[in-house]
């Protein structure tokens, strides 16, 4: 009965086509809501009649090269799909190029419809998709079961490329967490291991794709299947290690350095002569740099096509003009010098000239950088100056009454903690005032850029030092107030307050802890300990010397009384 109504519908459309009515798209429109369900379709079919041209009408395409079967798949009605396929089993083979009904069903994750199309097609099934893709390209993006189904039906899909030259394995390699046995990537690889050696139009192999997304497990799976795939080069001459370094995929670079079986690719150079170490330095990644330098098999003095060694590149990567010495670029340059890295055969003069040119070219950028830094820092140092100025005249414990012998003097005067508090508050006010003045001068456009940079550096240091003094003043003030009634709480405040200063140097500690291991590998433990200890002790002194001075001076003044 359903087929009878369906044929009647088609006959009506054919009749209208004989009369010259526009036919293209008429059948397709009947599959869209509210005509998307079977009942609605059959009701509309009751009013239709004429002669029989069923096959021609079913295979008719609209402007998008889609048949009525596409519309049935799109609305997800398996009954209508079965009805169409039972009438014309070749319908799933249209269009020959472009989005096939099977590709569309997979893309929409309509697994039942996918099975229906395959079972009723009598093996006359189109697997094509847009942009030269096939149904397997879509399946790897949609799930394990659909991928398994497609591979059982047509294993040759694994060799076909889209218009960008990418195979389904390229698509699978870009997926995250797909390296386990039975996963999508594993299925596609097992179906066609040779796909590992098929590159896309950019020369990228699946292992390059996996490296670009940071999928270490997928790379391990590829290497276990074919160890020689580690040396595959793209059109730029890059291995997967080069790609990982460019994309800042630290996990992949670290994996490559730890894996002894990959030692033969560590010093490979791309078409520009760059090794993975060159690219890691250009990326400014301290983590990748430490992983690479920590492997003694990596050469530090290989030159690229420009004659640059890693040391030369690290020098060029240091920002000209204003920069923070905590930047990774400065740490990388220092580590290479300590590790006895050498400049290229072309000499340093060839690199100093373009570096100086960059400095002159960025004069306007440097001026804008100084202005923005001044605005940001000024808020902090002025706030510290204001608070400490008020604290000097609102002392903890208050003042003695006027009728007292020393009327108007601080109640807690003469105590060690009070003397230290006064010195800390005074230093905080002084240093924040110096920082404020330096910031004012650094913002003067009439001064030359070099002078403005000097004033800004002075402001940065004294601003940071004022925070140290302010922290000491806060801890001492709380101690004076709480010690008589809550001694343990007062001690806890004094112990935890310096964490503010330590947190200010958190980046410093982290970066030196990272550099310690590769330096030990290159120059030995003793020399590394000496260098690191010198840097840490000097940094600690520059940060905490106000603490030393405050407490020593307070003790000295008490001994003089």
C-alpha cells in the first residue's frame, strides 16, 4: 500500500513535467518538515496520479547535486530510506562525485541508515564526499563503530586522498587519545600500514600531523608499526621533531629526546639547515630547549643556511630595547654560553648589524612600551607610598597621653619590633617615592630613549624593593599588636609574609630549576651547582637585603642606647 501511494506521487510529478511545469526540486521538497515523516508523505501522495517514470524521478538531482534520498537521510527517517532504496537500489550511487547519501549518513551519525544503504544497494554504493573525501574520512571523525563498518566493507578507502592529498589516516592522526588498541587510528593503520608513507599536498605524513597536535601516543603507535617513519621529511625537509618544535609541542620533543631509538633524527636539518634545537630557540620555549640540550647527542654548533648556530639565534631572539631579564630568551642565551656553544663561522658582526637595525626600527614601539609600563607601575608605587605615609602617623599602640612625661610619643617606642617597623615603613615610603619620580622621568618624551629606559629600570627595581619593605612593615605591625595576646598567630604572620616576595620571583625559581638538569648534563654537577648557587644567592640578596638592613639596624640602634 505504501509503495502504491509513493508511485502515485511520482506519477503526479512526472505529469507536471510533461506539461512544462518546473520539476527539479519538487520531489526533494516533500522530504523536508512538515513532510519529513512517513505518514505526512503518504497523505500528500494520496492526491497524486499520472503515468509511470519512477526511476527517472528518483535519480533527479537538485542544484546541490542531491537526490530525494539525500533528503530522507538528512531528516533521519530510515523507513523512507528503505522505501526509496527498495524501489531503486542504484539510488545510493548518486552522485558520482560530491556528497553521497552514505557520506551524509555517516556525517550525521545515522548508523541504522548507513547499514540500510549498504544492504539494499546491491554493492552499487557511492562512498564519495565533498572536496575529494570519501566516507572513511567522515567515519574517522565520527566514531569507532562507523570506522570499523567502513573498513569491513571497503578497505581500499584507506588509500584514497582528498583534494588536499590527505588520507583517512591523516584525519585519524589528528584525533586526540586515539592510540589504544581498537581505537579509530589503530583500525585505520592496521587496515593499511602503507598509508604511513602517503604524504599530503604539503608533504606532511600522518606522523607529522600527529606531532602538530601533540599526540605522543599516536606517534608511538606509528613508530612501533614502522620505526623508519621517524625519518620522513615533508616538502620543507622537516621531520616530525621539527614540526613539534615549531608548534611548541613540548611533550613530543621531550619524547623524542628520551627515546634512544630516535637518536638518529635528533640532528637532522630541514631545507633551511635548521635542527629541532634551532627551531625550539626560535619558538622561545625553555621547556623544549631544556629537553634538547639535556641530550648530549644533540650538537650545539650546527649552522643553518644563514650560517647561524643555536647561539647566534638565541642572541637574535633577545628582544631589543626594554625586556625582562626573566624572559626565556635570556636564559636560553646564557645556558648556551655556559655550555660552551659557539657562534657561526660568519662571525658575530653579520648578526649585530640587523640586530641594531631592529632596535632603531622599533623605537616607536619601545616608546609605547615604556609609556604603558609607566602607567601600570605608577598605580602600585603611589599606592604603597600613600599607605606607608599614613602608617607612620597612625602607629600601632597609639600615643602616650599629654599629661605623661613623654606625652605625644608612641606607646611602643623602645621595643625592637617597633624600631624595625619604623625603619621598614620609612624605607617603603622612600623607595616608592624614588620609583614614582623615576616613572615620571621615564615618561618624559623630551629625554632620549636610553635615559628613559634607565629611569624605567630604576623604577622597576625600587618599586619591587618598596614591596619588600612594605611586607616587612606589615608583618612587624601585626606582630606588635598580636604578640601579647596571640603569640603563635603573630609568628605565623611573620613567617608567611615573606612569601609575597618569594612569589614575585616564582618564575625565576622555576626557570633555573629547569635549566639545572641540562646544564648538569653538559658541564657537570659541580660547575652547575656553583653557577646556580651564585645566581640564586645574588637574587636572594637583591630581594631580601631590606630585611637584613631593617633588623640589623634596629638591633644596632638598641645597643647604642
